[in-house]
C-alpha cells in the first residue's frame, strides 16, 4: 500500500516512517482493495502529556475512512488509529459480502 506521510512543524525520523508503513500494510489483510493512505502527524502546543495527534485517511474505491487519534506518542496514536480502521474495513468487507 502506498502511504503518504506528512508532518506539521517538525521532521519525522526514518524509524517512525518505517513503523507507519509497516502498520498500514497490515490493513491489507483485512480489506485488500485499499488504494492508498494519508497520514498527518501534528504536535499540539499544550501542557498536556497527550499532545501528539495522528490523522489517518484510508482511500478505498468509492469511499474513504478518516480516523483521528490523540495520544502520548505517535506510535501509540498510529496503533490506535489502525485498530479503528481495521474494524471499519472488516465491516465494509462484510457488507460487500452480504450484497453479493
């Protein structure tokens, strides 16, 4: 899967990019028609510990899924977002099977 990663106001290291690519590739196991995904990473300027925001858009034919998670680390936020997307993609696959 093609993953486009954008970071706002900071530079992303290669280790985080590899983690994101690996985690997004796992979504192909749940729904094989995923075209590409966009990942936006932001750091919110607050005094809270949970100030890392990951927004993931997954594009499938005819639809797109958007998940936004706020956590302590980007890895945790990506993991939570991917788990939510897994559930959504499983639902979509089941609906398509029901119509067939």
